[in-house]
């Protein structure tokens, strides 16, 4: 009986067993194919469960999904796989429905055999390093394929028209590749498409009208390409569209009214194109719109009154020619965060909705024709960071309410008709960096509270008003101040001595006021003054302080139209950066200082000073017809002549003595070494320096180097050698002497460096103390930088570890400040042309100074480029890409080199390989922490934010197209922001592509 039951049981199971046999065999074959592929991968730790002896092979393996023993899905996103797909036999997976290998390190081509997977529903290979062209065979997956995502790879070539056969597809995502050619019209056949993302490629031509057939489309992203022509009116058929991004192309023509049909649209960006005409009235139907970005086009006319701006969060209209009034509904729903309408022709008042718009973070209305009462039209904005209302027609008083906007970093209301007094409560804005109230009708005194509370302020402009009273002594507490302009007011009293505490001041204009008393000697402590010192048109009396001669970086000095008496201090000849001076209309007497600058200065700079005399016999003194100084016959004159004769005779005797001694000395060490030869063939140029307290002579150099003995040499290269020496006397200052090899043709480089460094001065540009030039010998005397070059520091692990994140961010900011000075504050602008980490020197406090100006060139004021006929200047690895096909250097070339250096400082090494990958999706997919110097712990807190900003700025400087790089002025501004934006995500998860987005967002909101 039991045997009979057993037989029945066997017959019952046999059909089931036989029916399962093919699937089992298939499973084994598929397992073998997967193991073969696994063996070819360079990295496969995450699929260690794939094993031959596994009883569950392959259906129990990680990332493998099965149905009835057959593999239906291979899903290993972010699996850390590295290798290619060529060894995976797709012919054994005919039932495969899903492939998801996104976010790995896959390389090579996309296998054409994938096209044979007729059951495939989803193919996701994004965020890899796949290359080659898109296989046209993928069009054969038309019946089942719903999702094709190949974004963020290295794919090239055109989009195959055969992709128009993917009739079932609803997601086609190809962004961030290098795909070129035109968008095929066949994509209009994809009537089930919901998401089309082709942005960040090199697509050209026009947008196909056939895309208007995609009536199920919700997202259309074509931005950051090279598309041209008009926006097709057929896009108005896409009634399900919620996102339309066409910015940063070359689109032209008018905005089609049909866009107004897209009632579900919430994000629309047509910015940075060549669009003309007005905003269609049909936009009134876009009631779901939250982000409207139309900036940087040629749009004109009034915005439609019926358009619903109530719920919009971001509105960017800047740099167009819009007219009429601002939309009345702005911020009516309390959602507005960013409004930028700068650079248009808007008139009328400020919409009521803006008055109490508590959500507002940035408000930029500059350069329009807006009117209204400032105290009534604006309220309190708790999160407002940036407000620019400049160059409009606002009137009324400046309300105390602005002092309650405690997050403000910039408040600019210049060029309006504002009256009343400056509110004392503005002194509570501790985050404020820029306060510009210039060219209004403000009255009263400058509040003392401004000096007590604006601890972050670096620019204060209240010029062109009607301010009166004395300047409060508290102004000396604004220790971060770099720009101070109080000119064109009715300020009186003495200039406060506390102004000497503003050590970072670069420009000070107190002209056209009623100041009296003397010029404070403390102004001589402002060693960073470089752009302007203007005290003209006041009632200042007394003598010019000799301490002003310490301002060796100052370029423009104006003391005209005062009551100054006495002689012009001889120390003013030490102001070697001066390019403009005006001492006219005073009561000065005596000779002009002996220097080339004063000899070349125009006569108008000294006119109407009846006591001046001609001591040199030429230049401005002769043009003014001044009497010889030795013809003045009064007693004071005779005494002065005695002093002058004595002051001439003694130094002359000393010079003769030193020349004789030096001749003997040179003769001795010539016989001993022969390094300094035939010195009578050139001239010594010695600069007096406030830092050294004395002039430098050839004798000093010869004695200090023992004839350029090797024991003093601290470095050498193809151009020459550098010596560290301590000069005799004068406090024994330590200097660096760069002696150039006697190579034919190096005279030009030597003279370039001298010409550049004697024309400019900046705290972050290396100081040149003196130079010597003859046929056989050329050298330059610099300040000594104890920590050497950035390149040298980064090469040494111990030194690099000492260069922490705070120092690195500061160094990047200091270099940016120096280059911004060269580009924007020098007239004419100066191109460095060789900004490298080897040319950035660090002093003992790690302050950075730009050096090596041998290739520098001043731009012709009428040109924007420097064309070099000879060999390419600069250092490989730091040259801008456009210099490969043009010899025309521009400021943008320096910007690119700065970006390379900034990235190198953050990475701790030259990032040449990374820079080469940046244009590609996979390069931008790198994590920021993978790029940062591994020898330092990742930054945290606010320092992490500062590093993030520095990295984002560096990447923006490395854009391939020169026109899209930022200016160094804007770079320096971003890097000096005392409150960088918070991290958008944990630092460990931020990728380089996120930095690109952050930088673009900064451009939109700024």
C-alpha cells in the first residue's frame, strides 16, 4: 500500500519538476554570465555575494531580481562597480525588464546588444563614465521601454533619430554629456513622453516644432546648449508642462503668446538669450508660476497688468528694457524671496505687497525710474540680506525700520532724493558690509552709532549729501573699512585722529567739505591706502605732514584748495606709486621734491602757491615760471639756503666716498669671483622704503651677498637665482635678491617686472625695494617672504598640514584681491599673464603676495586685449584654453589662471586632471571632499561654508568660454563675504555639480 502511494506521489511531482527544468537551466546559464562579467570588473566588493557555490544563484544575489527562476532585473545603483559592459552577454537575458547601474564607475561604450532586450522597461546608466556615441539601435526598444537615463556620462555625437521609435517611453534623460548636432524632429513622435532633459550638452540649431506634439510632457529642459532661432509657438500645446528651462542659449525672436496656455507651469526660465519684444498678455493665465526668470535679454514694454505675481517666489527681470510699473501683486501672497528688476526703465511706485514682504531675501531695483516715499513704501524685512534701490527717484526720509533688518549685508540707496537724517539704528546692522547713501539730500550729523556697531563694514559712502557737524571719533572702530567717501557735504571741525586706526583703508575721500585744523599725522599709518587720498576743497591749514611719504602704495593725492603752508615735504618723493597729485591753490613755499614724478607732474598741480620756487631748473617749476630758489633774499631764505647747501654737500661727500670705497670693493671681489662685472655700464636705481628706513645701494647688495656667493642662494631656475641676505645698517633688514642669468633677450622681461612693480602697490603684491641693470648684471631687491611659495609649501606634507583651511581660504582671498586690484584699480589695467602657485609667496604670517611680473603687460586704455607677437607667455597647466588658438591675452586669461591656483590650494596639488574632467558630467559628479586636500581634516561649520564658496568661485573661473568667467572684482567680493551662505547639504555629500548650481544661483540673485 505504501509503495502504491509513493508511486502516485512521484507521478504527481514529475510534471511539475519537468516544467521547472528549463528555468533552472536558464538560471544557471545566467549566473555563469554574471560571474564572467563580475570577473572583468576592477571593483566589485559590493557584489561579493555572487558566488558559484551559492545555492540561490543567481536569484538570491544582491541586485538580481528574478521571476520563476529567470533574471528580470539587474539593479546595482551606486554599487561601486568599475569596469565596462562589453563582457556581459545580454543575449542570455531575454526576459530582462530593468537595468539600473547608475552611479558607478562604468566606462567604455554602451553595448549595442542591449537593443535586443525586447522586454526592457527601464535602462538607467546615468552618472557613470560611459563614452562614445548613442547607439542608434536603442530605437528598437520601442514597445516596452518607459525610461532611458544616460545622463552625466561622456557621450558624444548626435541624438539618433531612431530614438523617435521609442513609442512607449515617458522619461528620456540625456543631460550633462557632450552630445552635439541638432535635436531630431523625430522626438516629436514620443507622444507618451513626460520628462525630456537634454540640458548641459552642445546641441545647436533650432528647437523642433514637432516637440509640440508631446502633450503629456511635464518637464522640458534644454538649457546650457547652443540652440538658436525662435521659441516654437507649438510649445503652447504642452498643457501638462510644469517646468520649462531654456536659459543660456542663443534663442531670438519674441516670446510666443502660446506659452500662456501652460497653466500648470511653475518654473519658467528664458534668461540669458537674445529674446526681444514684450511679455505676452497671455501670461496672465500662468497662475501656478513660482519662478519667473527672464533676465539678460532685450525684452521691452510693460509687464501685463493682469499677470498674477502674487504667489511667485523668484522673479528675475534684470538687464532688459522693461517699462511701466512693477506688478501690483508682487508678494501679495507673502511668498516672494528674490526680486531683481535692475537695469530697466520701470516707473511709478513700489507695489503695496512689497511693504511687508517678510519672506524677502534679496531686493534689487537699481537703475530704474521708480518713485515713492522711502519711509512709507518699505517695511521691516527679517530675512532681507541684500537691498539695492540705487539710481531711482525715491524721496522721503530713511526710516529707522531699516535698522531692524538685522540680516542685511548690503544697503545701497544712492542716487535718489532721500532727505532727513541717517538713522542711528543703522548702527545695529552688525552684518552690514556695504552702506551706500551717496548722492541724496541727507542732513544732520553722521551718527556715532555707525562706528560702534558696523563691525563688518568695508565700504561706507555718504558723499554728495548735506551732512554737517564733525566726523565722530567712533569711525576709528570700523577696522574692516576699505572704502570711505564723505566728500561733497558740509562736515566741519578737524579730521579725527582715530581715522588712523582704519588700517585696511584703500581709498579715502573727504573733499568738498569744511574741515579745518591740520592734516592728522596718523594718516601716515594707513599703509594700505592705494586708490585715493583726497582732502581737497576744505579749510585745512598747517604743513603737509612728512608722514604722508610713508604711503608708498598711494596712486592719487589731492590736497588742493586748502590753506596749507610750509614746504612740500621731501618725503613725498618716496610715494613711488603716485600717478596723480594736486597741491594747487594753497600757500606752499620752497622747491618741489627732487624725483622723476615731480619733474614730470603737470604745472597745474602746483599753481597758485606763491611761495614755491624753482630748485631743479625744469619741469613744472619752469612751466610755472617760478623764481630760482637762490634768488629769495629774506633772512628765512638765507637760512634755508645754508640748510640746503649743507644737505646737498654732506650727502654728496658721502656719495663720493662710497663710490670710491665701492670701486675698491668691486675690484676686489671681481678678482675673487667675477660675478658682478663691468658695473659702469649701467645705473643703480635705489628706492627709499618706509619698511627699510633707508635707501638701498649697489654697495649694500655687493657687501651683503659677498659677490653673490652660493651660500646665500636659496633657489635657482632657468631665469636666475634668488639670494636671502641681510642688508648692512638700517636695522639689518632681510631681503630677497633675484639675480637674473645673463641671457640674451631677458632685458624685456626684467624691464617689464620693474615697470609693473614700480607702478603698482598693494598689500598682497610683493614689494620691490630696488633694482640694478647693466649689460652684464641684472638683479631685483624684494621683500623677503619667509615661507616661500605656495607650490613649495604644498609639496611638503608637514608644511601643508600647517596650512589649515582658514589660511588657505584667506590666501585665495588675498590673491583675488591683488589680481582684482591689477584689473580694476590700475589705470590702465595690468595683466599678470603668469599667475601660478610658484608665483604666490607667503610671509612668516602666511600672508600671500603675488610675485614675478616678468610677463606682465599694461593694457592699452582703448583695447581689452594684449596681443603678443612672440612666444606664448605663462606656465603650462595654468594657461587659459583660449591661448591655445589665440595670442590675445585678456583679463579673463588671468581669471582662469587664478581659478587653477585656487583649486590647487584647496586640493593640495595641481588639479590638472580634474580640470580636464570638469566639462564632463563625470568630472562634475566627483564629491568635493574627494577633491580637497586629504592631509587636512574636512572643514566644519562656517569654515566649511567658506571652503565651499572658494571652490565654487574657482570652478566659475575655469569656464571654457572667457566671456562666461566672472571678473576678479566680483570674485574678490564673494570671497570677502563675512557670512558665506550655509551648506546646502552635508559636506560629505556635496558634488562639484552642486557647486556649479550654487554659482549659477549666485549669478541669478546678484
